[in-house]
C-alpha cells in the first residue's frame, strides 16, 4: 500500500522535475526547473465564505533553505491550526501584525530615560538638578541598561548597576536606584513594559542590598577650627592658582564646585560681593557671598594675570581649575587626612562654638536649604548684612595665629551689632 504521508525522499528532492510533488497530508514541493526554483507549499481547504477559491496555498519557504524535515514540522503546525478551526494564513498575518506592533512599541532604556527627563524636567528645581540626573544615568545606568529594550530590564540588571557603587558611593547609588525606578514606572504607564518594577526598594531591593542604618555615615574629615590660623599661614606660603583658590574657598565657606566655577562676571569688586548663579548652587537658587578684605586681595592678585573668564583657571585654556586640585594641594601640604569640603564644617563649628551669631545666619552663610517649609515660606531676605559681619569675623579669626585664636575665643555678640 502506497504511503499517504512522507512520500518524498531528501535525497531525491534536487532532481524532481517541474511540477507540484506531494509529500502527503497537504504538504507539497513546488518545482520550476527552468529557473531552478523549489519551494514548499501547504494546501488546505478554504473555510472563509468571502473567498471564492476552494483551496488556499501557504508558502513555507524555499528548498534547500527549508529542509524536508523542517517543512514537515511546519506543515504539522499548520495541520494543528486547521484541526482547531483556524486559518494558517490568517494566523501568520496576525502574528506578523503583533510583531510589528511590538517593534513599534520597543524602546531602549536610554530612550525612555530621555523621554522622562524631557517631560519631567520643567518641574525640577534647577538646571543643575537636571544635569545631575543626566550625569548619574550616563555614568552608572547607561553602560549597563542604555541599549537594552526597556522590557528586558530585570532585577539582575538593576543590581549590576547598583552593587558596584552601593557601599562606596552610597548616596549616589541611592539616587541612581530611585531614578531607574521612576523611569521604569513611567515606561509601564506608557505601556512599554509590564510587570513589577525591578528597581523598587521597599519589600524588594531592600531584601538584597544593605540598608542605610547598617552602614556608618562618614562625615567629611575636617580641620579643628582652633588650628585654622596655622593652616592659613602655611597655605599662604604655597604658590599657584590652587593655593589662592583654596584660601578663597575657606574664607567664603563655599563649596568646591562654586569656587572653581567662579567667573569674573559674577564678581562685584566695588560692592565686595560675589553672586553665584542658581545653576551652580546645590539648592538651585542664586547665592550672594559677602567678600571680606582678604578674598578681595586674592581676587586682585588673580586679576593681575587674568587669562580666562574663570577666576581660578586650570591648566587647559578656557577651563577652570580641576576639582581635584585642592585635594592634591592638601596632600602636598601633609594635610591629606582632611577634605576640602570639611572646611565648611570647620567654619560651622567655629560659628556655633565661638560666636553668638544666630543659627539662621550661619546656615544662610553656608547656603543651606531651610528644612522647615513654613519657615522657608516666610523667609524673604538672605540676611546679607549680618552675614557680611560674620564673614569679616571669620576672616579675622583665620588670619590670627593659632595660639592666639585658640586661647582667647569669646562669643561675638552679634545681636548687639
């Protein structure tokens, strides 16, 4: 009895003449010898009333790209559809449309992040905040997640971003995690991904990463204020832009980024005032800094060899001093155990322990944000005149020998001034 299925032989397919050759149960090899073309066809009854033909033809691919074995597998899949009352051609078209829809919806993590920053940026406090967002993503998230489909981001990938920095750069890692979570949530709302957010902290990543309370909080090592006099004497003996910049930083109690980014256009020599624009301030608001006599002397000295828009220029043309210049200077001076940022703590400790200036004046001098929202809402001024007296007293203290400064510290009655 002749076989009703698997009639063809793999060894004879290449020599079959022109025509339609049945392998059985709706599978055929169509041959055109003139152009040496061979392709697999699945023929099945038409059940669509809107089509006149009694038979539908579905191509399964050319031979030998699709082998006899693969053609039989594809044909069996089509037979199963027919038995289930489905039309194989319609099903293939449906799958094609779904694939196109998925492709249209596919977006990389970077694309979703950029879209999020574009849409949410206007409500952020400052340009600096937007730059910090982008910088942390480009440094930590994009190298791992940037080119991946947003749907493909899972817990393992999020951990690949966070674990290398979780203990060493804890605050940065915390912010990166939160930003990834917001981007993934946004993608879910846009229906670009489904499922749980793998960057969620509570009840999720908190089970995999150490909590803040388990780590010691490391403050910036600072110089005791009783030693600032001798330090300033040693610093004045140093040469170079970094030494001048560090003196200026200490005497103004400002942050490193604010000082190295200072431009001459921000300086009012006559008014003895330096106005730092909001985009360089942590709080995102402009900050007026009163300048005492010594900072003015430093500015005049820097202006004698003015070669750049920056007050404290770096080695490269039109570039500011490197943010590592102060740390390198401290190391050369054998003060590598303290940090540049620690001088703000030195100033704050001196103001709290050796003067009677109100807390709000000292905090305003450091450009700290007011934590109490009600107080912030009613605080209109920046206490500039009081801060000028405070910074003059600080400069006087810094220029005094340590033995004198440390032995005769008496509270300054600021309220009487």
